[in-house]
C-alpha cells in the first residue's frame, strides 16, 4: 500500500481535519487488509504512519493503539511476522521501542525461545528512548513472561503498576485489564475477576476488544461451575455478527462450548465443535488452541488419533499460561495420560502443576498439585488432601472431579469411595453437569453392588463417632459449629437432601436425637482427640 494512495485528493494543509481523515482512512485500509488475509501487511501499513510523526503525540498514540489491536486479533505467527516487518519502517526511536515491546509480549505469551532475548532488547530500547507507551508494553511483556512460567504473584505485581484508566493508557486499557483478570482467575480470586469483568464491560460494551473480556468471563464460569451460563454466553459471542473476534478469543470460546457439552454428556456436539481446531497443530499458533485441546483429551475418539497429549504437553512446557484460568485442566491431562499408560506425559504435567504451585503458593494450586500427584501415584492420601484443599476454593468442578478421582482410587475403603462418589454426583448436579453426574452415579452403583461396600465384622464400629464416614464427619463438624442444614450444604457443595440424609445417619450412629446432643457429642470427641 503506498502512502500516496492515502493522501490522494487531500489538501496539503496539515490541519486537524486532514489528520483525522488520514487516520481513519489508514485504519480502514489496514482492517480491509486483515479481513482479506493480509494480516502480516496490516501492521506494516499502519507502522508507516508513525515514521512521519507529523500529527503530534495524540495521533502517534492512536496509531500504536491500533497496531496493538491488529496484533491482538491475529494468530501469533502472523502478529509476530507483521510486527517484525513493521520494525523495518522508518520509525522514530520511541515508536521502535514500543514495537519491540509488542513483539516481546507475543513471544513471551507463546513461550518463544527468543522471548528473554527480545525482552532484553525491548528493555534496552526503552531505557534509551522509551516513553509511557513502550513502558506499558514492556510491563505487559514482563507480565506475560511471568504467566508463561506460572509466576502469578510476579505478574500481579507488574500489572499492579499499570493504570488502565489513565488517558495515555487508553489504547492498551483492555489488554491490561484482560491480563489482570487472567491473573485473578489463576490465583483463585474468582469473585474479583467477576467484578472486574462486569465493570470493564460496562465501561466499554461496544469496543471490539471487549470480546477478550467476554471469553475470560466464560472461563471464570467454567472454573466455578456456572456451566449453563458459560455455554449460553460463549455461543452468543461466537454467533454475534457485530463483533470482530480475534483468533485467540474464538479459540477460548470454542473450548468453553465444548467443555459445557462434555459436562452435559453431549459428546457428539462437543466433537462437532472441536474437530475443526484439531488441525491447528503448528506452533506457535497451536498455543491458542491449547485450552480446547485440554477439553478434547477427555475424549478417546479425539485424543488418540490426533496425539493430543503429545501436542499439549509440548506447548505447555513452553508456556503454562493455558493451565492457569481453568483448574481442572491440569488433573484432566494427567488422568488422560494414566488411561493410555503414558507415564512420561503424566509425570511432565504433574511437574508443571507442581512448578506453578511452588511459584504461586495459594490453596488452589497446592490442591491441584496434590490431585495430579495422587492421580499419577495412585495415592489416596494425596487425593484426600486435594479434596480438602479444593473445598476452600470456589472451583466446584475441580472439587467434583477430585471427589470422583478419590472414589475411583483402588486403595480406598469401599465405604469411603461410595461417599466420595455420592458427593461428586450431587455436586455435578448442582453445577449443571448431568453427563458427569451419570458417571459418578454409575460409580456409586458399582460400589454399592460389591460385598466389600458393607463393613466387615472386624471393621470399623457400627456405632459412635468411629462409625461415621468421612462425609458424615464433615457434616457433623459443620453442623456442630452452628450451621443450618442449608448453610452446611452450601459450605460442603452438596445438596440439602444429602445433608439431611447424612444427619439422620449421624443421629442413628451416635444414638442421639437432636442438634444439642450432636454439639455435646462432638465437643466430647474433639476433647478426647486433643
């Protein structure tokens, strides 16, 4: 695209009206290039404008902001190639510093082997001639690097220094907010992520980049178990003709839709959604689809022909970013690896989850590390630890999965396994996952059918606190603490009916008849065990 084509018919006077007309024409031409498949040429065309620097800092900021949005909508390979070509333009030093930081940010997100070198180059350029724009993009690049290595606190600290509400930060405000929300999801601060997404979308509901916030909100819903809502919102976003969704946003929404279908038991619908993305196998573009691949690995019909485990594990070793927003993805990969006997993949994913837990020492990641370790080593104690840890979080699907993993542990007492499967089924029902609920119900039937489900003569006592199952002990603990049955159901993520049934069993085993007697019996028990 020649510069003269944009100037044709305009007055040589450098007034504001001419500058605005030029800017709009330039952006429209770049967008047409992108829609026509010229994603590499679009940043090149826009970057040419920054070399002139004729219209002041405001116009320069607008041009760089549009460059950011063009890159955000493209696949990583196209964005990297386009921005690198743009660096060959006659840029002023400040604009070059900003573009170097943009390139470094994309490289860091995908785990590019040159990411550290690019970050150093961007840092050097910023120190020599940078400004607020290059500082923001350099901070985003450093946060992206921290996220790719599982260092959520490090990313949080870098992003906290950025103010997306500042006027000079407007072109990059959505990128800053999206990264902050991703960090909140990874830290298990789901309510904070929900509040931030609602506030940001209310402030800019019509911006093209708001699709990123919608996709992140869908991931939050998947993480906390708002499955019907997540599926409906993702389908609406994907079908909206008025929204120009970027490639990464579409990939995330596809993962959400497929996850909801599988949880509901609609496997054919999930496969129909996912089959198109299985061809996206070349790095770095495959990193966009890693969340969708993490959904597909649960399905043997998709997992084995496409060798998804190998592809996912290889990309995650470059960047663990895709594991961060949805807690159940890590354990699911280990579970799939154990099913096919791929001990190497199970070990590598477990090591990645444990690495994140080391760098992000919060209850959510400690629990996920215990769950992946318990699955790999077939260790019921680790799985119990995972269940206990996940109870303190809002990650209800991950908790239900951990309960079912515990129920499937071959080294567990059948009575405890049945309790875990029963609780998992109740929790799946609450989050709108009838397909998974049916799986947990089948496990309950299997355990109930075995003679070992009934306590042996020399087994645990039939009366007293020692006769209580682990699930009944949890109910007794909460109710003795003063909670109502409804409150106990909410705390333990089970149904009211489950709590009521277990309470009747508790009364029978303890030989009591009311709540006051339960409190006294539990106090005596606690005093006895110290």
